[in-house]
C-alpha cells in the first residue's frame, strides 16, 4: 500500500482555551530552544497539529501569539517572585536564601530570556506587572531587617537591583561563562551573596 493511501491522522478536537494554552506552551518551548525568531505561527501550528488559519483565528497574528506568550511568562515570573517573598518571610538563611530565591525566579520558565526579548522589542509595558512583585521583594527585606526609613528603602532597592541584574545575567549567559572560567554551578550566587552586605548594611556613622 502506498503512503498516499494511508489514512491521515485526525486532528484532535480542542476547546478554544485548550488550543490557546497548547499554542502558548509550544511557543515557550520554541523560544527557549531557538530564540525569538523561532516563535512563528507556522512552527507552532506544526508542533501542536493545527492549521495556520486556526492560530490566526485564536491570536490574530504572530504578534498576538507573542504577546500572549509574554503575558504567560510574566505571570510565571510574578509567581516565582511571590514565592521568593514567601520563602524570605519563613526562612532565616539570608543572604544566600535571598539570592537563591531571586535567581530561581529568573531561571524558572525562561524568565531571563523573556526579559531580554521584551527589552530588545523596546516595548517595556509587558514588564509593568512585574513592578508590584519587585516592590514586594523590597518590602519583605525591609520587614526582615526591621527598617522603615527612606534611607533603608534606598539601600535595599539598590540591593534588589544588584541581585536582579546578576540573576538576569546568570539566566542568559551564566552557564557559558562558568564553563569558560571553570567555576561551579553556584559560583555566581555565592559571589552575589558575599557582596550583598555591602548594599544592605547601615553606613558607618563615623
């Protein structure tokens, strides 16, 4: 029997919500494996077994799919940062626990690559929902330190900036640099933890 006579597999029926969720999950996997250029309607359609027209129906365009992907990943980043806040409220292992919480937030689900992608598009409005999660992180550190002054907020804000920038770099290129320098997996986290007191501690009045 020739292959042309074989019955083609039927496409699985999905609800609109299932189709959108599967498409966004596929787009995330493509982003992580091939970068932003890999996130196309054709690639996603082929991956989940739907037609190009079907994805147009659900998302309107490739830009619509990418926007949905960004929204999904930003939600995940927010959840990870919220989990970091919860860990910090219940764990006394600071400063390394603080570093681990934020580094984990940026590494989970490709959040570091997502932030880079959004930054390169120039449309930073996609990151607006992260604002509250970052401010919550500052607030919980202030709570743990028992400080409420504007000076404390400035110092702790600088610390969170330092940690987040380091976590972002680790998520993007950390493994490559660590291999080049023959460093262990947790080298970056330990370096940041060792420097963190310089940001958080009160200045010497003398």
